[in-house]
């Protein structure tokens, strides 16, 4: 008889099965920190310190001889600069350093400012205005704990012609655009089949919108581009970030030169009482040592991280999305003379930059660090990916990427985010083939987290993305109401796997470029386990991808006992190009009329065996559709399969459904709208 993942966990674990962290010593030193504290105090319970920097200095004096706890009192800790943790800030000589909430306290580390003093600006249109510090700019705003939409209008694609320089519009209704002030603040944005892209305007000449470079060039070529999205009938195009676009309830616009914030409040919002938060920081917390001296033995518990913004899409680089938070920057030497004609859906020249993609910076960042724990925190109201673990160097505030080991992310809530929840691993050469062993990302545990209502701005972000990590364990999370994928593992489309991908040699011409090596050794993506997760309400916007998805080879990887339901009739389990050595076993996919399983064997290159040696064994599903070519020739096998009809789920499937999601031992994992049972379909 099969035992469930939950049962095995309880059998193998002593003590709490939730967080694999060392207990604090009885003589641990406790330092108190409070928003109304004083840095001249000694940090005792009655004399708390005020700033994190002062607490860090105090910890460094004693963390070589004692375990240390920095205990945060209730309140809002507004920081003007990111908190920087180096090796000296972690536990030394085997000791632990813990930053945690005091008993019954709910401390908040905020990168924003509270906006008050609202006045009516235009009563007829219900537009209000408030003063903010001159020069302040932001891509995000939160009103009563909800991300507010930027002012924008939709452009019908029938009204637009794409050119190398920008857009040409048709229709007298667009005449007003040429007279708008500050046109360089306006963004053109668009959604495709799996990307959401942003590009800033340079100027508007009559009916011609001239765009900033290199953002525009990078958004015109490759796959699912602004000009040529897959399935254009599903795509949308917008102009955003101008006062003139402020037309719908909830929208806002900021004027940095005048120091004015304009808001057209949603119904029921009383601005005299509302909590309006304007973020100014991109990064709240950076934990990064060096490869020789990593940060060690550092934990964060019971803290809320809130109010960040990423201004990258408004820069001349824009956001030329490629997949799940990776995007193009700079100018490609091999850029084609006519991208709109020769690179509508990929081209050999595009493959020259396949190894040069950049990652979105996360709000909380960890690199060159070991034995780091995030336990029972809240990551809410953040403008981009919330937590970045071992990402590429160019995405890290420290400038040092990768190099994470034994990181645990357990029983946290991720909600109301502009981007995804967790971005783990990098996408560049050093990520998939590190030049030194200390750079390998290894042993990551993501367990018992509740993730809901994320990727609101960057809908192309998966809720959890784990790229090149050895032994990533994604276990018993509850993920709901996300526009794209819930859990993505792997990267690279098989191009960096041992021996290369023959599709990129024969058809894609990826290896025509000397910078794209054919490696003789495998990547660090291996021994991943995705188990016991409860995924519902995924795939709410984008059609490509799957609720649980893999890219490239991953020896020893297991996807098992996950429960996927209410999946928008999209793909449930997806093994994309280059997937091999994956076992998909004992999962439940409840979504009638959906494609419960798909594999991308690249039909046009079928004889080359692009995605072989995968097994789907003993799964239950009520959808009848299977995608891709599951054949003996590929050694892609579907075994002991169970099609369930009339809702008659067998006992073993019901056990998987019952035990999927957050384990009872984790306790209450909830915040705001991210509550148990929220977002689930009504029971018949």
C-alpha cells in the first residue's frame, strides 16, 4: 500500500516537521527593538533599540559567543534604505541569530511612505490629490491593503501599426496624445500568450509614438513579442502612466516633478481614513556574504515585509519579458535589420542572446548564504517577486549571485504582490554550470506556504520558480488564484544539458553562436521534489505553461501527490522542451475538459528525441486530453493511468486530495485575503 507524503513526513520527522532549524541555546541573548525605541538604550526589554542598524551592531559584538534574538515590538518600521546583512550579521561559531516578532506583535518592515492630506482635485471625476516628496516616483501604490492599478487605457490592435521606431495610431480619438506633458513617462505595455511586456515612450509626434531604446528593439523580436504575440486574439495592448488616462475607479498617477499623487478612489474608499502606502524602495532586505565567507545561521520569524516597487520597466531598458521574470537588456550585436519581417516568431539571431537574459530583482534577496530560514512571515504588498534566493548576480543588490545552501522557507504567506512569490536560482551560465562549487544553489526547502493573489502586475511571473538548484524541495504549499503557473522548475529548454539539445543544433541554430556552449556535464537542476502541493485557481490569465511545469533535464526529480483543481481548463502537468528523467506519479488533476498532462517533444524534430525518458505513473484525472507524443520511441510512458468519471474518485485519490496543501502541524498560515478556503469554487 502506498503511504501518502504527509504520512511519510510524520514517520521520518522528530519534533516539529515544519522548520528544520536548530533550537536556541538556553543562554540566548535577547535584544529588544521598537519603533519608539532609542539607539542609546541597551536593548533590554524596558529599553529597546530603535533602528535595525544599531541592533545589527550590538549583535556583532556577541554572536560569536551566544545565540542572539532581535525581538521586534509591534508597529511599522519604515526604512529609507535597504537592510544589508553580511557574514558578520549571521551566527558565528555555530551560534544562531534570529530576528523575530515579540509575543503577540505584528511588526512590519516597510519601504514606503504613508500618504495623507487628500484633497478634492476634480469633484466631477472624483479625482483626489495629495502631496508627496518632490522627486518621488513609483510603479506601485497600495490603498487599504490592495494593489491599485495605474492609470491606463487599452489600445485596440486594429488601431495600431508597429514600426521599428514605435507605434503609428489610426483615428482622430488619439489626437490628444501629442499634447500630453511628460510623454517619456508613458508606457506601452502588452500581454501575449505567456509574456507581459513594458516599454517606455520617448516622444509623441502627431500620430506616431516614438519609443525609448533599447527597450523597443528588445520587445520586437523573439517569441510572443509585443508586435507578434501568439494567439493575438487573446492579447491586449495598453498605454499607461499619464494623468489623462486616469478614468477608472481605483486608478492613480504620480507627478514626481510637482510632488503630487492623484487617485480616483474605488467605491467605498474614504481617503480621510484610508491607509495609502507609496513604496520608494526596490529592495527591503539583502542577505549576502561571499563565496568564501557566506552568511550563516540567520532566521526571520513572524515579520511582515511590505511596500516595494521596481522601476525597471520605466527605464530605457523596459521589460522585454522572456519567461517568468527574465527579460532582455542591452543591444544585441546580431540584431536583425528587419525584426518585424524576419524575427516574428524567433530567428537564428535571437539565439545569440539566449544566455544573456536578466532576472527581475526581488524585494528580499539571499545569496552567498547558508542555513537561512524564513518562518511564519508575511510577504505582502510588494511590487515584484517577493523573495529571491540565489538569483543571478545582476539581479542582486550585493552584486553577488547564487551560492545558497540549506535555505528554508516555511509557513509564510505571500499575497497581494505585483510579481511572483519566490524566485529561486539563476538563468545565466554561472547558474547552470557554476565555475566553482561554492556557487552551486543547493538544498532549498519551500514548505507549507500559502500563496494567493500574486503576479498582479507581472502576470507572466510564476508563483514559485526554481531554476538551477540541486535538491529543491517544494512541499505542501497551498497556491491559489494566480494568472500563470503555480510551480515551475528548471529552465533552459534543454539547451544547456549534457550533450546539448539537438533541436537547437539542427533547427534553432542556437549553437551557431560561440557564446552558446555545448556542455559535456549536466546542469545543477536535479533531485527536485514537488510533492503534496494544493494548487487551485491557477492559469487564470495566460494559456501557455502548466499549473506544475518543468523545463530541461532533471535526474532524480519527482512530481508526486499534488492536487490540482479549478485550473481554468488549462494544462495541469506540463513537461516542456528538454524534460527528461522526470517521474510524475500519484497526482490528482480535477478539471474536466482540461489537458491534464502535456509533454513538449517538439513534433517537428520528433526523430531527434528532444524530451525522452519520462514516466507518468498512477495518476488520477477527470479530463481526457493528453498533449504531446507519449511514445515508446521517446521512452515517455503513461503507466497505470486512472481516468475518473462521474466524480467517483477512488480512496487513494481522496487520500491525496485530503493531505495535499498545508500540513496541520504548521498551524494557522493566513493574512488578509489569504485565508484557508479562500478562492475555492462553491461546492455543488
